[in-house]
């Protein structure tokens, strides 16, 4: 059964609590402008986008992703053309109107009622890429393309079948195509018996609430809000820091692992962003975010545990239930930008200062490699040691650490955005030109080490590399859609007029799709200024996720909730995760 949502108590904390509701602040530095000396870089980013997208159109048009080395295609996101949908908001921001118009035509003809592949459908990935991409494109086009909103509704109506029974949580994946299993036709998607995590379960609010705004159907918003609040209300070891794993069939945590990295990241990210989007719920969400940050400062960022002995770099560590793990990742490096956003909104200089420190530490992982591109996973040593939960560092890693203040445990770069995302926030908040210099450095490194020439010598696509510390590294034959949606967008916007897509007028979903929010004002309030404390004991399960037990009559629940959706069918299914998930290291982070 699904456990009832626990009630909450409030407790003042040592670091960040205030006596009353927090008077909000503006995010961006006022009067900010990009100096003319940096004027050429925006055009460079636009050309990288065009070269990459032209390669996609040439070798993979209509498929999810281009495979740039073999010059073929792949379909890891159900064959709905993920790159096209994910790239639409970037096209609009770059004023690529012809490409955008073609993308709208393509989107209008997607059949989201069935997967085009034999893969299960991830509610999380489909939300952030397809639903977020469609809604952002709808807004950025001046709400002129009704077909984009219609398709967004089609996506969400199908995914609503992931809510099974009376609980607040949804199951992470769905089977759309009956041919995957029985070869017979079915009326509606089936949930699969799969593990989940708080990033998957808590990262729907921005997109589903935006869909409610444009359709008038409040159920979309309610489903997403209730899932996120269930997580926020869990019993925990440390206030505001739920364990990474969660079981949708019981609502309980799975394991005790705590991280701001993959599997947890965007749950924390969306708490403050959703508070910014919807003032009617800002107390619950802003206070939950503030509490998570407060506990993170006390536990995951303790000076003696989380400051490197070389270079004094400030990291957020992981916690395995009993010990600090001196590890971090490219995925986790979004935290600097998120703390800058939240710190500005809450008018909290402490959070802003730490956000800048975290951003600097993550940038150091770029600046100190041979390619000046950062690795997937890294570790460090502090005054209380260097425990990672994995193998002891090698002599080579020790030597690297002693020169650079971190060492590499997974050397690949798979075209992730998080370091450049935080760098973008740091520029918009401070106006310090060093962040422009860093973005320019990344452009140069990408051009030198990631670009692939076509057989005829013309500019081709960009690919990840297996080893960021090797200038001759082999390439990764996969250019995921977030290269277009996130990396190139954040780089482009770093050099854009800050007033065009101001952080006081937009929030970006975790796939970097901008969504309009009420214009920032100096008299907005975010939360009560108090820290949250659950009165529910911390409970967790171990081992594999329990099998899903049958719950009858779910069809009525979903049909009543979202008008026009077919009755859902409850069944078990394969327990699998896509290797291509944005959070593909979600549980692997617990065993480096």
C-alpha cells in the first residue's frame, strides 16, 4: 500500500532560517551587458549548432539522435525525434526561424500514442525533453502554434497512466506498444515494475503545471505537485535530504544514499524553480529547498570534509548512510547555478557565496585537464581523508590530485551541460568577465577536440570523448539531444543580451527549455523563512524494489483525473533502465 503523506513540523536551523517570510530578490545583476570584446563568441556557438544539426539532418533526420562517428542514427528516446523537439527552443533563441518552422511541422505529425521502438517510455525523460520542449516552443513562438500545445497534451495524457492506485508517486516507466510483450493490442499503456529515484519522481512540476496553465486542467499540476511533495515530506536522516532511491509501490525510500548528483539532482533543482513559477505553492517548495541547502551546508559541505587539501576547492560530497564520500560528478555540477538562483531569490548572501565556490570548483575540473573539458566523475581528498566507497586512488590519481585538487574516476565527456550551466548563472548574477572567459575557453576546446569533419572535408557533427585528459582520445558515437537543448543554449545565452531571456522572467527546466514566469519583483516572497522537519521516522528498504501488487479500478481514477485519457491497465513488466538516461549514473554513484 502507499503510505499516507506525513505531516510536517517546522524547526529553526543554524544557517539559513529567518524569522518571517523571505523578501525576495532579483536574480540578475541589473544593467548587465556583454562587453563588445566578446561579441564574436555567440556566432561561434551558433555555427556549432548549425554544423551539428545539419549532420543530424543528413544522417539521422526524424530519429532521436545522430551517431556522428558511424554517420548513422539511434533511437533511445522512443523514436519520436528527440533531437528535433529538444532543439526547438534553442532554434527560437538563435533566431533560426526556418529550422523552427520545419520542426513545428515535424512535431505536428508525431504519433505519441505509441513508442516507435521496443523500449519502455520513461516518464521523466519524456517530460523534460518532449513535454518541456513542446511547451517552451509554444511559448517562445508567441503561442501561435496550437499544434504544439495539442501534442504536449497528447504526451501528458498518455503518461498519466503511470499513476497507479491511490498514492502520490508514479511508476517510472510505461509500456506503450503491446507488441513488446504479448503481440496483442491493448487499450492503454502499462506500468512496469521498476526502481525509481527522487529525480525521476520529483521533476515534473514545471512542465505539468505549465500544461495546466494553458489547458485549464488542474489535474496535470496536482499530479506533479503531489509527487514532489510526497518526497519532501518523507522521513529523512537529515532535514530536506531524502535518500536517492524510492519505491513507487510503497512510497518509501530505498537505501540511504544522499547526493546532489544523478538520481537526485533535478528534484532539488525544481524545488526552488517551482517556487519561482507558482507563488501559491512557494512556501512548501521554497522552504523544502532552503532546508535541503541548510542540511547540505552542515553535512555535505563541511569544511573539514569537503574542501580539498590542494587548492582549497569547495565540493558537495555524497553520503552513503554512514560516511561522507569524497566524490562528485559532472551531473552534480548544476548545483552551483541552482544555489545562485535560489540564493538570489531568497536574498541570502551565504547561499550565493557558496554557489560561486561550487561553480569555481567544478570549473577547475575543466581547466586542469589536457583538453580543458571536464570528466564525468571525479573525487577529492579533504582533511578527514579521501574515502569514496570504491577502490583506493592509484599512484597516477594521487599525482594528478596533488597538482590539480581533484582526480578523475570516470574520464569520459558525453556532451553534458552542467558546468557551463552554472557558469552561465554565475555570469548573470555577478557580471564578472571571468565567466565569459571560461565560456570562450569551452568553445575553443569543443571546436578542437569534439568536432568531426565529414568525408568531404566540410564541418560535421560534434561528439563526446572517452578521456578528457587525452588530446588524442577516441570519440563517443552518440550525440544526445541535450547537446542541442542545453550545452549550446547555455553557451549562446552566456554571450547574449541578458535582457532577452532574463532569469527574472524565465526559469529553465532541467533540459534548459525556458518557461515564462511572472516578472521578477523586489517585493516577492519565497517561503516562510523557516526550515522544515518531518515528524515521520526515517524508513527505508534495502535490496531490489518489491514487485508491484495489483490495484483495481485504476482506470476510473485516471479517467476522472485527466479527461479523455483511456483506462489504464495495471500489470508487471520488465525491470530495465535506459543506458541513455540524462541521469544514467543515478544508482551507480553509490558504488564508484
